[in-house]
C-alpha cells in the first residue's frame, strides 16, 4: 500500500501544528520545514480545514492551528479522508478496470481485507501518539525556543 502525497502532507501539517500548539503556524513555515510546495500545501490545508482538523486565522499574525486536541485526531480518520476515492488497485474502480481476471480473481477480497486491517491499525494512532515526547520531531518542526527536557531515546511501537 502506498499513501498519496496529499495524505503524507496532511499528516506533516498536523504534526507541525501539534508540535507548535501554543503558536499560530504560518503556511510558509510548514512548507519550508516539510519540504513541500506552498501551492500544494495550500490545497491540503484547505481540505484539512474543511474536514474540521484545522482552524485558519486571517490577517496579520494569522496562520493555522489545530481545531481539535491532538488526542482526538485519529490518523486512521485522516488517512481515510485523504485516500477516499483512490483505488488501491485497478480492479477496485469499475469505471477504469481493464483487468481480464476481475470476474474470477480472489485477490481483490484479500487486498480489501488487508487495506481495512491497515486502517483499523491506524485508527489506534492519534496525532498525540506521533508528537508527544518525540524530541527528534520537535527539533525539526518547532518554531520557537523550547526548554530542554529529558527525552526518551526510543519510543515503543
């Protein structure tokens, strides 16, 4: 399974906002920190706002912030929202399917079950699970000075 660039960027944006939860984050800062095109990022920000994950603030000092606490943002939900409509294989889209085996192939059922298992596992992961105590991520995404605190060297998966 491969996630789209939009989905990957959506999670990066959410992580940036979570790491900087006490601040309003500018899209230019996210684009720079996440190595993303500003144009592509703006489309994803718009979708995240429409889905209720982000709040946007206009004007001087404006930017983005999480619309929900990080523990309420399920990564599985984000993935489902951004991957909706993207078929995992050709045979999942009846309009474009050209596979001659589709009528007799059993693989589609196994792929569907595996995909659902993936999403079920990701449903167990919150945005907080990705950022809380993740000093490496904080060092990469933090926009302000941080107090140095003891940081665990590894996080159990």
